[in-house]
C-alpha cells in the first residue's frame, strides 16, 4: 500500500513540475516580441535595415513613433531620406526639436491603411494623416507620363512594399497642417502681426483668408513691413497704427497682389511658372514672377512687377533648421512667408 501511495505522489509531483514549466513558458512568451511571418519586413525594420533611412529611424524613435510602425497596421509612411532630414538638422535634432514637436511632424507623415499612390486618380487627393491634417497628392499627365507630387514635392520612389503597409520616399520633411484656415494661421503666427492687421484693415480677412476654396498666400513678414519706409507716400505700413489708418481700397489692392488662386506649394509654383514666363496671375489680376531652382531647399524667389529685387522665403536670424516658412499647409490653402513686400 505504501508503495502505491509513493508512486501516486511521484506522479503528482511530475505533473506539477510540467505545469509549472508550461506556465513559465507561457509567461515568458508574453514578454517576447511577436515574430510571426513578415514581422521583420514591417516598416520599422525596413527603415532600420536601410542606411538611407537611418535618420528617419532616429527621428521616429525620438518622437516615440518607431515602435508604432512595427505594429500590424497597415500604415503608409511618407519616409524622408537622410538627405531630406539633413536639411532639417538631423544631426542636431535633439537641440532644435522637442520630442513633442518631432512627434507632431512625423504624425503628419503617417497615414492609416495601405494607400497605393500609384493607384490614386488624376487631380488633387487629400489624405488625412494620423496627426489629423491632410496631405495633398496631386497626379497629372505630362505627355504620356503620370507625375505624382506630395504637397508639391516629387517623391523619390512610390509604393515601397513592407509587410504592414507601404512607404513613399520623400525628398524633404513636410510642415504639418496645424491650423484649419489661413486666417487662423496668420493670427497665431507672431511673425505676421502686421500682415494680419493689413488683411483686417483691407476687408479681405473673411472673404479670402477664411474662404473654403483654396488660396495661396505669399505673406510678408513683420520685418518686411517695417522695412517698407517711403515705398508708398500715402501709406505707412511700418506700424499697426499706420496700417489701420491706411486707405482700405489701396491696401486691398496691395494685399490681393500677394494672393494666388489655388493650393500652390513651391513645387507647384515652379511647375506653373515654367509655362508662364510673364508671371503667375494674382487674385487682383497682377503678375508676379517666380525664379530660383527646385533642386535646392527653399531656393524660390518672388518678384513683383514694380519690385526692384526678389523676395525670398523668410529665415529666422541664426541657424534654426526647425523653422521652415515655406509650404505651410492649411485646410483652405497654403502659405509662404517672405522677407519683402511685392510691389505691383
């Protein structure tokens, strides 16, 4: 009898040991990364395994989004290359960007779902990003070729496959859409206090800046207004007081000269100017000329018919790659801040 009891005890001990080992294995598996087929081919690892996207991986990690692109998704990532991020200060990103700011920018580069840009229709398609703002994919025919631009930029490669989505290779980092209308942007940008006052005084604030149809606003900075002494004998645009005392009709003519119909990023401005040597037509019927080279970052210049020199994209004093004042998207258009007032 004692022998039988002993054997039963041995059997129970063996069963308990097996159960304990099994539980430990289950518990250990809870802490292991998922390794189902295709896991290593997800966007996160495609970026990490490709030297041309090493800075994108660092940006994503710093912004707390790298692991997101390792999830099943699917996602579509508008992936800036190392060259694109070099312009944005990729080597010193921790100095110029907070993690929150990088997160805001990169959420604008991520779409939910597997979106094939090659399959999008001709024309302008607005795609809502994980950050809430929309990117604008424009497809048009150039002879027999179909050309795709993303916020005016020509991507390097479209529809790069990953097991959890697609990547679209971007030549530049895009500014995120942070305000619903151009009017909201202008009223929240300290550099544009005088321009906001001029738009309000001229009566154009609601009719144009808050309109639903898209416009492109080429907005002179405060410094541009302050440096306009003597350019208009009957108007003083150097102070808010002078602007609010200006003739609304004359001021409206000048302000309309800084607004183009349609949503035109810098790439679009270059493309359109190639077929319009006399200049692009503003909403008041005047012409402004575009020059520069689309091959270089923000190498675009604007010149009015009466302007003695060109105006460039505004830059803050000193080196700060996080501040880019070209191609600022809004729901109802796009805004470029320049360093001079365009003279009709």
